C-alpha cells in the first residue's frame, strides 16, 4: 500500500510547485537586492519549501529556523496559543526577515509570531507561504508572497502532514476523508 493511495486528488503538481518556487525566488531576489535578508523557516512543515526556495534566491541571505506550536499533537484544531519551542539562533537587528511557511491557514500562529519578531528590531518582517487557505482565516493577516490558494480541504504533501505522515510527497494532494476520520 503506497501513501499515494491515500490521496483523493492532486491539487498542485510537482511541476507547478517547481515553477512557482522559481518565480517566488526571482521576485524575492529582486525585492531584497542590497538588503540583509534572513529566511526564517517555521518547522517542520516549511522545510521542503524552504530548501527549494533558498536555492531559488540568487542574492546573499541567511537562514534560520523556528519551531512554534499552536496545534496539539495530531489534533487538527488550532488552540490559538503560540508557544516557541525552538527559537532563532541569530539576532534579527537590522535584518529583513522573510518568514517561510508551508501554509497560511487560520493565521493565528503568524498573527502572534509577527509582533514577537518585530520586537527584535528587524528592518522588516514579511511572510512567504507556498499555500494560502483564505477561507479558514481567523486573524487579519495576509501573505506578502504566496504560491497557490487552496480550498478548505485537508491538504498534505510538500512538507504538510497528517499525523507526521505524507510530508515527503513531492506534490500537494487532498487526503481521502476516511484516512483522518477513522
């Protein structure tokens, strides 16, 4: 039994992802030319997108990683609380911070995280997400860079998981309901 069998439909193909990442990388390279760019990956979900995006950025940049939690275990409802589990290694003073996310969903995590990062004296804080799910938004927050808008379905792949599985799918797919309702 392959994990591909658990996917109802492919929403964003591997080819579409590659093309969009190249486009985002080029745009970010233009927008941040001559600036002090630091890409901040929010783990674990954005690790795949981060790895691809940083290689598509053609200007010097730093990278850093954070683990924040607003979800409890394998439950799929956000609690609205943000806890920093692993903080950034580097100082953000004078840097131009671009938060790299796999999906902007309710926006609760980022609407709490962005003000926390702004208190660290960066020049700017912006958001880049490969997927945006505006139908689920609970907080007033929009991405500065986005790949694809997705409908309110349970999406996995390209870093997104269900119960820590499916992150390694090379595309974004909709999980069959029977997988997460058992």
